[in-house]
C-alpha cells in the first residue's frame, strides 16, 4: 500500500493504491501537538486516526502499534479493577485495506497541562491524583508483576547461569563462584529491587485528559505500553507531567487495593550488584557474538568482575568468593 498525504487550506485527502479518496474536509483535526505519528479527526463520538508516515514499512509499523494498543485496552477493560472511575477509549476498528486508519471512541475534555491543573480547585486536583493512582495500579495489576531477575532472561531462552557456562573458559572457578553468589543474593532479595510492572509507557500531558463538566479523567494512546521498572515508571515516565508531585502520587498509589505488592524504591547496594551483573551479562554476550574480539572483551569482563566483587562485599561483607551465609543482611536505608 502506498499512502501520500497533502493538506491545503480546506481539505485533507488520503490517496491509496486503489485510487480511493477519503475526504476529511468536514472533520476537524483535533491533535496539534508535535511531533506526532498520527493525524486525528473528530467524527461524532469517535475519532479517526491516520498515520503521518508515507513509507509503506513505517505505515505497517504504525498499524502494529495500533493493534498493540487495542489489545492493551481490551485487556484493561476486561480487568476487574476500578476502571469506572476513569475513561479509556475503545478502539473499534483497525483498518489497513484499502485505507489505513483506526476508529476509536472519542475522549472529551482537555489535556492536563500545568496551566489547566493549577486552574482547578483542590477537589478537582484530588480527583486527578486519586484517579491517576488507581489507573496506574490497574495497569500494573492486570498483567503479571515480575521481579528484577526477569531482565536476565534472554531471547534465546538461556538463563544467566547458562550464559556464564557458555564462556566458562574465560572465567576462573573463583570468579564463577563470586558471580553465582551475587546472582543468588540478588534473587534472594529481589523484593528490595523495583518490581517490573506493565505500564502506559508514554505518560505525557497529551495523553491524559480532564473534563471539568463531569470531573472525568481519561487516558489515551497505549501504543507504547510495556514492562518497565516501577521506579522508572514514577520518576521518569510519569515525571513528564510537569504539574505532578511524584511523592504525593506514590502515597496515593500505595493506598490503592492491590492483588500483588509492588516495590518502588530500590536498595542502593542491590542496585550496584544488579548493574554489575547486567554489565557482565552484556560482556559475555559480546564474547560469544564477536569471537575475534574475545581477548578485548575478556579484559573488560575481568574489570566487570572486580567491580562486582566490590559491590558484593559492600552488602555481604568480605565473603564474595565464598558461600552465602545465613547471616546475610542488607544495609538499612
């Protein structure tokens, strides 16, 4: 399919391979934020979205993202949570033949910008905070909550220890014991590391709306929804909302009803161990994938192991290359 957009003063026309033309002259474009990958037009109680891309491969990727968003929304709508307190629009149609577009329920209200938020009264601001906390909890809980060690699972199905065994010629027995003990310690105290949770992935002011006539909070655009660490979710993803007090939101979030508990704030000592182990994992993969540079990566690997030993000993005492004792504790925060 070949799609070309052009826009004059009064009319947007969509040309497709079969020469069908869709006229949008009677519909108002309602998304004006940039950059954007979709053109959005009002159509009664629905909106119609078209890709801004013209390259067929990019259009195909756009369709895949919309299908992913539809699946996420459908799962969330079927989840037995507190969704009645907020609105998420259902994608009722995804089409790529002959015209590429999606039809979605329309969200009313305005994006919650800093200007809008601070123009609201305290009751309305509290509604937004409480609703956002419930929405986050529903997003997290409607999919399995994973612990941090899930990041060591590789695409080929190998686990971390299997990877180490693949490069055993480059790792001494003593170093292997150290790495294994550090990994076991991380698994033992995985609850001290941020949970891996499913979330929106693109929480900016253009994707959260508030209707002042009904006090309804709405969330849109789930194309980037994915797993991320809980601390990243609060302190990076959600922090793009300039009006947001993150600590206040976390307190509201903690008060929501959850089937599975979520760890947000990590232990610094365990973070250091995790980062060292991830670096070792990456270096081992490089040894396997680039055997001609194995000697270079071997040097890097041993530098990684030295850093791991320091991080491990700071948590477990001067016993990194021995067995993990029953007295293993974490430093208090």
